C-alpha cells in the first residue's frame, strides 16, 4: 500500500510538472536502500547550490534486470539509477550510460574527495568495453559474500571452507542465496583452490571463466549440496537463521550484520565467515542512464550522496557499507568493542590498526583473498540454465513439507470454493 501511494504521488507530480521536466529528478534505487529523510534535504541543498528548484521522484526496484529492462527496452528517462557492478559493466558495453561531469562550480566535489582508493581500483577492473567505469559511475555501497552461521551448531573450523555446504551433518539446515552468479563465483574459487595456491590461475581469471567446463564443475558440486539445502532464498534466509531454523547460510555481509544483531537480542550467537579459499566482493553504484533528462541534478545527487554526513546516515539506516573513505566515516563506525584490524587499503595508511566490525570492513589479509564478479554477456543464459537444473532436480524435506502443506491447503480451499459456489450459484467460470 505504501508503494502504491508513492507511485501514485509520483504520477501526480509528473503529470503536474510534465512541461517542466528540467526541474524534476527521477531516481531509481533498490528498496530500503536510503535514509529517505535525505531526499527533501537534497532538494533544498540543490536549490541552495544552483539557485534552481528540483523535485525528486523516487522509485524502487528489487531486481537488477527489472531496472535494466526498463531502460534498455523501454527507454525510461530515469536520471540516476543504482545498479550492481556486473550490470554497470553490461550497461557500459551496451552504451547505455552517460559520462559523469565532475564540474560542480563552487560546490565541493565530495565524490573524488572521499572515494576509497580501494573502490576506485575495483571499478577500474570493471570490463567496460574500453570505457573506464570510474568515468561513468560512482560507488554507493559494497560488501562481501560469505557464510552466516550459528556458533552453537557449527564450529569456526567447519565454516572456514566452502566445502561445509555439502556436509551431511547440516542437512536441512542450510540456506543458499537464490543467486546463480554469487553461488557460482564462490564455488568455482573453492574448486580451483589448489590451482590458486600453486599460482596456475588467478582469482581474476576465474571470475572471467564462463566456459562449459566451469559451469559443469559448479553444477556437479551444487548437486552434492542440494540434499542439504532447506531453501533457496532471496531475503528470508536471515530470518530463518535468527530463529535457528537454519544453521548455515550463504549470504551477503549486509544481511549478515542485520541477522547477527537481531539474533543477539534473543540470545542466538550468529557469526560471519569468509572461507579461506577466497570469496567475492560486490558493489552497487550510481550511474546516469543514456535516456536521462535532468543530468545536472543527477550529478548533484551523486555528489550529495557522497557527502560524509549523508553517507553516515544512509549506512546507519540501511545497514550496508558505503564506499566512502572519508575520515568522518571511519570515526563514525569505530567501535572499541572489536579488535584492531588493518583497513589501510580502504581508509589510507593511518588506518592500519583500527577497531571496526570486521563483517562490515574485512581486514586487509582477508580482502587479499577476494575477487570481483563480472557480467557473462551472451553466456548468461547458460548460467541461468545450470541454476535451474540445480534447484529443480529434487526437493529437500523442508521444501517437501512446505509443498505438501500448500497442496493440502489448496485442496481444502478447492472444496470450500466448490461448496461456496454451489450455494451462491456463481455466475463466472474459470
């Protein structure tokens, strides 16, 4: 209902201002991915900086591909959107992005003044078809993919390797992200751990391997994992973990932090591990699509979102970690409760021993075992097909129970419906 009213309000505003599109900024972002109180503040700040009014039309999406389809096929005139790293890669190759002008007049350039050098290097690795992603995009949030686990049932040693996912000891207690790309990347790293150790292949090379052989390797491994899986999930896994219905979950660090904090309140000890074989990091970033109208307000929006105080507020509300390397951000999240770790790669040389939650900011020693995912381009359908085969071959006992309950409920509903229709002599047929 809340989304309905938001969309309706946006439609009304757009209709009223259709002749004044230059004073409207259309933002398309992930759900629950911003402190919405900063939106009216941006409107006031923009007018302060430029002398021009602007009205933000803020809309959300839940899947990268949904956003991309609207721009690629529908030529939607969003001014600024927030895709994930591999989609930024795809949009660059498809010539769907405009370069980001850094000229803000007398307004400070918060983007380049605060962007972490680590993030800048990562965006340099995005395959843009000859274009540098740093010229077309600015990071927003980032994180890792690891294993969320219940320390009551799983030891630190057991969860130090991706092989724990096929351990029959944890049958029906494992939740896996329903994300073919994220699962593939972790497993291909595990399967080539010996080649990595011997220097026969690099993490970067593995992340670019979309061959039939690589797909078959991962598919075979995941078929061994499948009997242990209680569910393939997009969002409910963290809840299952806090309720101890799951003991292991292949998960993202942002969800991991949320689950750990929620579980602690009910006495459940959840922890987060980055397996020794290696893991992937992910990024979401702001871009200006090819069909944008208000590119001026778009670049100011990105600059505003890079301002340290706004960064801190967005992190506190969303639970995810900003790409900002500003000292104010480091100070805001320093917590003596944690042991000192080396974050010099992210915040600079002086941050070689700081007390920060390592789930949010991994230690340098851990980050050196990380890799970046890439867009598969024309090979994407092969990845999707493999994932469908893995998930569709058989069902875990929990899945079977859910299906059985659903069938019984459906049957009961059918009996009730038939009885109801007979009594009311319904006028329509299915």
